[in-house]
């Protein structure tokens, strides 16, 4: 009984603290479209949307959420969001899925979209971004827009090939947009470029960086977006650089730091306290602790790499991967992987003991790329490769050293790749590319597609100036 009373008291304090910290009116629209009917499906948008919705609820947002929505269902959600956002202190718009730019205008694509011409886009098969934001968020004091919709889009080629629209400018990524007063716009990558979707069943690099940074206690949103940009750039080996534009007036905190007395601290306060961080983390953990989905535990590990429940989350991931699932990462479901792989550190010595030839090293690099960790298949484990191996180890819960041992090498070989990995005796230098998602304002991988502008784009248009 004593423990029950203590738990109830702690819960009441947590609810009270959350109410005080997020007393303003916050409304969010969060949608991920991936199950497209007329083009190949995207594996991750729905995962991204679920992760983002949970995070936003933890910091006081009322969330209008949806996944894999048709044109009619998406319109219903937007109407609901527009009503709820009237007079909001903060309105947030997050979309993950396919998008397309036609003649400088951006459109989001429902799962039942079937675009064969420019006319299909403009007559209602797609959703105009500018019009949508104007109609749903105009009355909000602060407007935050995150578009993870920057993938290679199969509809773009169809529209370009249509005789009636050969003169249409159909971009591979989203077109540049300007923000109005009190607005922050953030794209997964630069205008006219394409962004990585990431490993199947996990978050995209851009969404993963958003989850890790935008709700950190005491961190102002523009500072958070600088960290997002740096994280994506590093994770993709400088292959993808988020872009944005802002006209915010004043500082915006999604998760204000709390003072010792419980009051919300003013802008420019010191870094967050561990108490505030644990409150958000605890709510996150409670929302997923009974889940049977690997991607939700991976989302926790991404947001809290040194979190209180890290060991439990890693154990749950390992247990779930040992059983059949069609919603997990593309990892082996075999039970022959030694669990010591999660504790035994790899070193230069353990890697040398593997005796990997140049061809076998190239195979490792190609496997990493196929799993969404892009690296050039040179057959040489240089500094860039070490960094990518470290990221792969971190994503799997292995000790992060940048080197391999026999167990990690075996685990990597047994993973089921999202893309074809070239055979180990293939001497070609052609590299398989990581899965890509959503067409629209993002840049990704090692290839820029579409009219991306001049090479010095990011010097001309720095993010969040």
C-alpha cells in the first residue's frame, strides 16, 4: 500500500507539472502516408507519424493524427485540425510521405493519388501545401511546419512524360517556400533535392533528428533545428542537409525548462534539469512499454540513447526480433545470434582476426548502405566507414567502437537487407542505394535529383536565418 500511495503521489505531481509547463493551447496535425496504391509503398512514414504524435502529446499538444490516408480522409483530418487550431498559441504541422513540386507549387499526396498529368495534381488528386497551411493555421500565433516529404517520387516521371505537360516543371523534391510572420518551415533537405527514407521499420534520418532535439527541455526551437541539421548531415555522411526558413518573432520552447519552484523558466535560461527530462522520458516509456513493435522501442532508444530504460528496451528489441513480425526492422529473425554481441566490444584486434579481404570489406560497406547507413564501397575502412559502422552499432544496441568483431560481423551478414546487396565476389564499384522516400523538399544519399539550384545553395540560403 505504501508503494501504491507513493506512486499515486508521483503521478499527481507529474500531471500537475505537465499542466503548468504546457498551459498554452497547442495543436498538431501529424500524418504519415506510405501505403500508396498506385506506386510502390514507403515503409517508414506511418512509423514516423506515430513517433512524432507520441512525442508531441508528451509536451502538451492535442494531436490530430492519421496514417495512410486517402484524399477524403486526409481532408477530414485537415478540417478537424483547422477548427482545433483556431486561436492556438502553437500550431504544428508534420507530414511524412510522398510530396511533389509542380511549377514551383508543393503538393502532398494521399495514398489513393494516381497522378498522370499536371491536371491531375491541380484538380484535386493532391493537396496544395500553401493553401492548406493558410486555411488551417492562419489564426495560430506560432506556426511550425515540418515536411519529411522529400523522396524520389515515381509520379514525377509519369507527369513529365505526359504529352500535355512536357513544359511543366516537375521537381524531384519540394520547391522552396517562404515563411510568413510567426512561422518556421523545415524540410528534410534542400529545395529540389531528395532525402533518405532510412531503414525499413524505423524513422527517417530527418524525423529521427526531430524526435531527438525539438522537445529537449529548455531548448529553443531554432537552436533545436540547428542540432537537427547537424545530426542529419552527420548521419548521412553529408549526403543530406535539412533546409528551412523562419520568421518567428521571439523564442519558442516546445518543452520549457522548469525552475526549482516548478515555474516555467524564462527564455535564455540554463540547460534543462534532469528532473524535467525524466518526466518526458517517463511518459514516453509508459506509452510504449507494453508494445510488441520493435520500431517503438527503437524510437525510445533514439530519443534517449542513455535513458533510464535503455537496457529493458534493448532486451525487448532482441526478444521481439527473435519472433516473426512484419512490422520490425529488416533484421534476421533467427535465434543463432549470440546475445553477447550486445556487450562484447569490438576493437582493431578483433577486426584484424576476421582477416577481411578487400572484397569482403566492400561487402560490409554495401550491406551497410543497403541497411540505410550510406557509405561508399571502396573496400577500405577509412574514417567515414568507421563513423558509419559506429552508427550501425548504435542503432543495434551494440558497443559503439567503429570496429567489428566476429559476432557483429555474423549479425550484419544475417540481416535481411531492404535493398539488394551485391555478391561478395562482384568487383564492380557500383553501389546499391538506400531506400528513399517521399518526393519533395529533401536531399539525400549521394545523388541529387531534380532542379536543386546552384552548388552553393546553403551559403546563399542558410537554414533558419
